C-alpha cells in the first residue's frame, strides 16, 4: 500500500500563486510516476500534470506556462507550483500515483484551491 498526503491548498486572489506538496509513504517502491489531478464542482476529475524519472513532466494545455511540477525523490515528494492563478483553477487537487504494475491508482485525500476574482 502507498499513502499520499497533500498540503498547501488555500484561498488566493486571481494572479496569485500557491504551491502544493504531496508526500508518499508505505510501499513507495510500487510507484514511479506521480502527478496531480483536479476536480471542480460538477465536473469530472482531470489531469493537471505528471512527472516521471524517465520522461519528465507532462501538463494539461490549460496550465502550461503557469504551473510547474517537480519531484524530490529522496523525500518521495512531488510539488506543484501554481502561478498566475485564475478563477477557473478553483478545484480540489488530488495527488496521484499509479502502481508500477498497473493494478491500481493511489490517491491522496485532496486539497482545496480557491481562486477569487
């Protein structure tokens, strides 16, 4: 089992910045890719960004050039630096890590990000 714990959400004005953190614990050898998804009220959960040791970072078009994903392998952590935030970025943000065998997805509990206009 892998546990993912997020932190760093909050309320910010449009144009502001936030940094999300996610730390994995437990059987961390079962994961390689880590990433962030988000879910706004009434909408489906969507990919924000992912990062792997081999292929680097991948972003949704809606956040390219504004968000940066990074990881610190020694701490089993992944971060999401969010700049130039917009009201449409308001959502619950979830840390995600697929099992390397493809048998399941691990999810954090989610952290709320609210961007006011």
